[in-house]
């Protein structure tokens, strides 16, 4: 739990058996792909839903977390798979930076990537967002979260530079993307942004709901006028 974020057990639980992401829309949970499933926080909540997914596949580059999920989150419809891509902290010996997801095209009704693209470097983001899109059914939904900034405020950034990093030793620690770049990126991946949810603390994660094959319903992100605060991950 410490490797993926807050450790409050309530965040891993779903005592009312409600749809896990009801705050962000009325999604179809028939088949769920969880990119960056970590130690199964979302899987556990979905297992407790009144109507759990008929198919759930979680993947993560952190092998220990995946093995823990395989051994402890036992459900006939749920499976977890290691994606052997490099990460300085959690998978330092892998040779690949990107690998195709182990799932067929057009297979899932819902893909989730919560606090994952906030750790994906710019050279790899097109690939991984494209993979999320590939395995969604037409009309399927991607729910993902992003740190954002406005590149117009940083005149020294080149056209090909669209991300900011906060940790020189491990740039995946937090990756912050230009707001306009995010819209273009989703469009390139065949995903239309249909709803956005601003952070509750200014500068923290935006939730973006996108639909495969749809046009963008928004032209840009609204202003972030949330109250200032701290949302530091564990050291
Ligand atoms: C902050 S945790 C979030 C975990 C989970 N989504 C949740 O909300 O509880 C980010 C997870 O994404 C995984 N991750 C980051 N980049 C990845 C990649 N390129 N491929 C697979 N997993 C990745 C990390 O190993 C980590 O477990």
C-alpha cells in the first residue's frame, strides 16, 4: 500500500457495494481493464460491487504487487498480470520501456488508469494511451488522472517538450502534462474527452473521462481554482 499512495484502509474498501467510480459517471463495468493496478485497491473495490465485472484484468510493472494481488485477491472473474517494463524504483532490470498490453483489441467496456499517467514519461505516453484505446470497445470509457500545467507560461519549452518532472533521480515520480497537449494526445489515440473533474487541491490530479471513437465534448480544461494544500505521496 505504501508504494502506491495513501494507506487509509477505507480507500481500499467498498462497504456500500456501489459502483466504484460513480462520482465520475454511470459506467459499464461489464469488462474492466486496470492499467497500473498496484496492490489491487480498485480491484478490491470492484470485487465488492453489487455487480462485479464479469471480467477484470489488472496489469502493473511492479511484480511484487502483482504477485500479492494474484495470491490475495481471489475471484473467478479477476486476473492480474505483470507488465515487464522498466521503472527505476519498481522494475529497474527490465529492458523494455513499453510493451503491448496482454489483451485483445476492442475487448473492454471500461479502462481505468488512476494515478498512472501521472508517472508515465512523455516518450512513452502516446504508446500507453494508445494501448488503453486499442483494447476498449468502440464507445468504451477510459477514466484516467493527470497532473496538468499551462505550457504558455513557460516560453523556453520546445514544441516537443510537453511534460514537467519533479525528481531528477526518478522522473516517473510525478509527470505533469501541458493541458493542450493532453487534448491533442487523446484525439491522436481516438479518445474523445467527454467530462473532466478538477482536483480538490489546486494542482493535484484531474480526472478525465474519455470515450473511444467520440469527438471531444470540451475544448480545454476549466481553470483550477481549488484551494491550495498539500498532497505529498509517501517518501
Ligand atoms: C500511484 S500507483 C496507483 C495504483 C492504482 N491505480 C490505484 O489507484 O490504487 C501507480 C501504479 O502504476 C504503476 N505503473 C506506472 N507506470 C506503469 C507502466 N508504464 N506500466 C504498468 N504499470 C505502471 C506503478 O507500478 C504503480 O503501481
